[in-house]
């Protein structure tokens, strides 16, 4: 009997399927065998070949560097008088270990609260909320329902940390005022300690209290250190200024920590959050030197993160000391002079806009700033009374129209541009340009007076400078002429002035220097080019003015001013300055484009300002017991100072620049008194009086130093006490 064809085909398919299944199973078992073989081989390799290495790794200790604070470098004046010091204070610190729990830290804070009095004035509402949550964890998080948590978690692309943050925010918002007020005074004291403990990094000492730590508190904590893991008693160094001079700068304080805007910068340089750092002027400019090298302590931890040993690997060093170029006695005396003259002017009528005055005195050959005085009248916000405060930094951060004081630069610009020579005669007369009022010199309201450069400086001729500017423009003066400037006239004049330091940064070693304001320029500003030539357009800082006159005094070299003279190692005995590290000498920035003959000719004209029969400072300097030369300045300006309601008011700036002795200059000086009066008819000479009194004081002190054998030595220099009894703590510094 024949079989049905359908059954044979079904049997054949079934056999094939069985055969394929068997093959697959064999391949799978083989693959599993290979994988298990590799795993067993790898485990054997790790245990037999590498086992001892891994054991050593597990048993190896970890070394973590820890920084501790050191005193900042001191500051002295050029004669060794101390200006900025450090005051040692007892301090209590806490170092959080890697394995320390929140509960352990809270327990330590509670114990410390029994031993010390911790002020609670720095505790914030956020601190109180976090502390309430810590003390009432379950009740706190019960304030957010499960439904709310699920809704937060359902947000698109949200991370776990973001979920926790949003939940925490809700919890804080729902903590009631009544719940916060449940915190007792004892709780707040514990909180005040705890907040300092958690503000630092692991293994980094954090100051818990360094101000007003009593001897009893220090002793009580010291006796119980074994009961307070991580707590230590040590010495902190508080910054103390022995002068109110603003350019010394200020530092941050541990209670506030590093300023937020610079936090990342300093943390990247191994600073701690509560380190003192320079925040302004010299403290900030020389931070790298003043900060010093911290002691480096290595905490040796085991594999569980427990500290098993502590080893000092580098003994820290105090910061480097700075010897400044300033003369403390000269600074103090010139401050009195400037304040006295400022108050005299303020007592006169029409002085509603007057609020400041400046004096800078510098060695024109070295750039050493000997005195930098700025005084400002401000209202005390607490008493409402006016008082005179330090504004020394205004000498390089604020700028004013200087008036005729810059006319020596205009003459030398005319010489360097080849449009006039020392023998050029130009007539002083009221000049008339098309579409403008007459422009003239104060001493010559009418008529024609021929004069050379010497007389132009002596009498302060505006017209000589106007005509020089016109010649620089290539358009000699003629009555009623139209004036359209060439494109290069303003650049020619300003570039020349910049060679003297006018309108550009002086390069002083202090931050935030201001270069001044340049007025608009172009073909239609012809009259303004003439104003520029007499110092009544662009603005200049007092420091730029002293650099400018120094450039003329020393024969044509623009010297970079500086306030730090030497860098020294810390004193070893407190009696002598430490070993000299670096002496900061003169830096020549450029040489002006004038011949020695041209410079000497202008210096003769400046001498005649003091001694000539019509010299504008003859009354103050003609009888001086020393030789000197200089230039006075009066600028009619429009007020744009701090009192916005008086913007646009016409007022007067007074200035004065000079140098002495004339034959071999030792000092150059600049005086600026902005917005002296709104009475444009007043003739005031307090600028000249400040200059004369200050130069007198310089030579008086020079004679005194010689008689007392006070010397400046870079080899062996005694430390001298501060010349005043001022003592400004870091918390009092503004």
C-alpha cells in the first residue's frame, strides 16, 4: 500500500527542525563554556598573579594635604615705619573628616556651645530653616505630599538632585514662623557653631571663632580636645592698619570669607574659603607676595577614610614684607596741609560743589611716590555731620580738566611737530574765528602783546597755545578765519600729550587706574582743539599730571610711578627688616620727541612762573629758600560730579604742577582742586599755597632726617614704630 505524500513531507520538515535546534543548543553550550572558562581564568589571574598587588592597594594609606593659615606680610614706609601689621588672636578651629557624619558634627557643636560664647548675629533665616529640618527631619518632609513628590519627579529630563532641591524648597517655604521661633537661644548658639563647621571642605581647618576668644574659653576647649574630634585651638592673625591711608587697601575677613566674585579664582590656587585675601589697592595688587606659604600637613588616612596619622611636610612661611616708597611723615604733614586748604575753601561762599582736593609728590628720576594725598568731604551716615575722609585712591581713579598746568606739554608738542621753535614769537591778542566769540588770555582782554615761549608760560598765555594748535592743524591764525580741523590734528596733539603721561595709564602698581575722558573729535570740533591746548577739554588724573611734570623735570623720560620700593623676607627679630628679596628700580616707559635744548627752554619758562615779575605763582615761590619751577592752572569747566542735581553748572578747577630743586630735581608734585567755586570772578590761589607748603615740608623733613641720621638702606634697616596712634582693625576698614 502506498503512503500518502503529505505525511512524508511533514516528517522531513520535523526532522530538519530538530537538527537545527540541536545545532543551536550545541553552539549556545559551547559559548557558555568559553565565557565561564574566561571568567575562571580571569579570577585565577587576579587571585594568583595580582592578588598581592591588590592587597597592598587596599592597605595603602592616602595622603591628603591640609593648609593652615600664616600671617600676611607687613608693610613699612621707605624709612622703616610700620604701616600695616598683624595682631595675633586666639582661635578655635574645626576640621571635618571624610567619614564624619552630620549627627557627629551636631554633637560636637552642642559640646562646644557649652564651652564658648558664640555670637548668633550671623545666623540667617535659611540657616534656621535648615537647622529646624535637621532637628525635625520626619515632620519637615511630611510637609510635602507623595503626590507632590511624584509630580516633581514626572518633569521631563529632571535629575535626582533637582528633584531633591525642589522638595527642599517646598519644605522651607512651609516651615512656619511659629516653628522657627521654637528654636531656643541655646539652639541658635549651637547653630551658629554648626554653620561654621559645615562651611569648609573635608580635612580643611575652618575657623569657628577667632574674635574675642577669652583666655578661659581657649583653656576650656584646649583641655577637652580629646572629647572634640576635629576641634583644635590655634593662633589666628588679624590684619591691623596703623594708617588711614586708603591705598594701603583692605583684606577680606574670615567671617565673610573670600569675595564671591573671586571665589573660583582663589579656590583654584589652593586658598580656603575663609582665607584673608587682598580686596583693594596694595593688599590686592601684591596678594601673591603678602599671602605667604601655608603650612602643609598631610593627613594619612586608611581605606575607610579614617585619619591614622598627621605629618607636617612643609613648615609655612609668613608673607613677604613690603617696603613702600611713601614717606609716612611727609604723607601725614601733606595730608594736614591739603585738609586745611580744602576746609578754608569750603568755608568761602559759592563752594557748594567743592568736596575734594589732591596732592601727589614723586621722585621724577625713580618714580617713587613719596606722598599721595586725597581728601574728600562726606556726610557721616550715622551722625549726619560732614567730615573729611581719605580719598588717596582718587589720585589715579578720577580725572579732571587741568587747565593751564599742561601748557608746557603744548609748547613741546609744537616744537616736536616742527610748527614753532623756542625763538618763535606769537602775538597774544583776542582771537576771532568765524561763528565764535572772542577767545583770549585772562591778562590781555584787548591789544596785541608779542611774546615768546618763556613769557607765554610765565604769564600763562592762552592765545600763544591757541595759535600753536592752529599751526599744528596747518592753518595759521587770521582774523575771522573759518576753522575746519584736519583728521590728524586731535591724534597729533593727544599722541604727543600721551608721551608725557597725559590721557593714558601711568603704569602705577595699583589696580583700577583710570586714564581719563577724551572729548569728541573731528573736523567740526575746531574750537575744542584750541580748548585742548589749554587743558580745558580732556580730563587727566592727578597722577598723570605728576608723571607729566616729572618727564620734563628729568630731561624727557616718562618714568613709571610705583608705591612699592622693596620686597623683603619677614623680620627674624622684630628689630630689623628682613633680608632684601627684590628692589624695584626705575622703569622708563618712553622718551619724548624733543631735544634737550627744547626741554631746557621750557624748564626756564616754568622757572619764570615762580620767579618772573609776572609769574602766576611768584607770590608763593619767589622767596623760597630753594629753587623750583612749575605751572599753575585754572580751568573753567561744567560740573559733572556726584551731585546730579547740579549737572551743567559752571565752576572752576584749580591745579598746580612743579619740581624742585630746579637744577637737580628731587621731587615733582601735582595739586588738583576740582569744582572750587561757582563764582567765576573769584581769584583763588589755594592750589599754589598747597604746593608751596608741601615743598617746604619736604625740605624741612629732609634736613631733619639728615640731622637725625635717618637713612634708607637696602642692607640693614631698623623697624620703626608707626608715626601715628591710629589702629584700624580689619572689621573697621572701608
